[in-house]
């Protein structure tokens, strides 16, 4: 199963809509509650990042019996130093975004914590791609 | 303990989300940083905050929180009320400040 969601940069009134609709789909598919919850939280943080920093973005969701894969692609300023961005507490969010209680520099860390695999690639001045993968069944190594 | 049980004790006013009044309360989390709530609040907790915009409903819904209490008589924004009714997440307001409402809730929850 595969679907796509658009994200408008700067529009906080719609932030969370993609995460909310993915949550509904996962519930309909009877995906285990705790597994669904983690990926949806990671997606929500990613969605907020697009709204807070980028001009526009898309979320591509692929679900099969083994894993949930989410790719968030945005057109935006990109991330010059990903390692620095990953540090808890680091944020380049605007004052307005911070006043809403976002921009505490916890988003990427929350995304990492709530995904089994996360990869960020970015071209400064063009945009960022975040890939998130969560296993649907507990990993049996 | 349900949301409906604490309304009188805490002199809370229900703003929206009446559909969730029977939600069971398992604890409480106090924060105005949304990512902090996303990272650290647990399912079934009451969330005390001074943020009033509609993104608080998205956070509460994703984390399966019991309800949101706004402090110091703050009221919710229009979009927050709409989403709260849609998601059945009660938004309540109290004239108390964060310290006081958290203190009273602490006593109530620890007694259980």
C-alpha cells in the first residue's frame, strides 16, 4: 500500500494532518498500536520540520507486511550541517515558531528515537529528504 | 479517575471535546514545549500547558493523552476547539496557575 500527502510550508494550521491520516490508515490495517504510534510520532516531528523550515514538502508512505517506510521530501533551505542539527537543543527555528512551543531542538532526536532506521540527506539551498523505516514485526536478528 | 471526576475538584471549565470526558487519567505532564511532550508524555496523562493553538490537539491525539488543561484562565483558539471536538480530546481551563493545578493533581493522582 502506497500513498502520498502534501505539506505546505509555513502553514501550522495543517501541521499534523499527514501524521493523523497515516495513524488512521495504520489503525484500519490493525498495525500494532505501539508500532503505529512510534512511526506516527516520528512523522509528526518531520512534518513540523517541513512546516517550520521549508517552502513545501511531500510525504510518501509505503506499507507492507514487514515494514512501514516514510519518505519526507521538501523544497527548502536544506540542512548545512546534519550532525549539528541532530544535536539536542540545536535549532534554527524562528522566534514565532519557538513561541508556539516548537523549535526546542528536540524534533530530530524524537524522530530517531521513534524510528528503527532514519536517514537524512540534504542539499543546502534546495531541500531535505528524510527516510524513516519501522519494522512492523519485532526485529528478529 | 476520569476527567469528569476532577472537573469539580479543580473548578475546571470545559471548553471543548466533551466526547472524551470519560477518558481515564493515568498521570500528568506539565510542559509548554511540544516536542518535549511528544518525547516524554505518556499515554493517558493529563497535559497542563499555556499553549492554546490547535497543534496541541495533534500532539495530544498522537500521544493518546487524556485531556489538556489550560492555566491562568486561558481560552483555546477557534481551530483548537474544532479539532478538540473532532478528536474527542477535552480541553479545559482553570483560573489557577500551573504550580497550583499541578500540585492539586499530584495529590489526587498519588492518592489513587
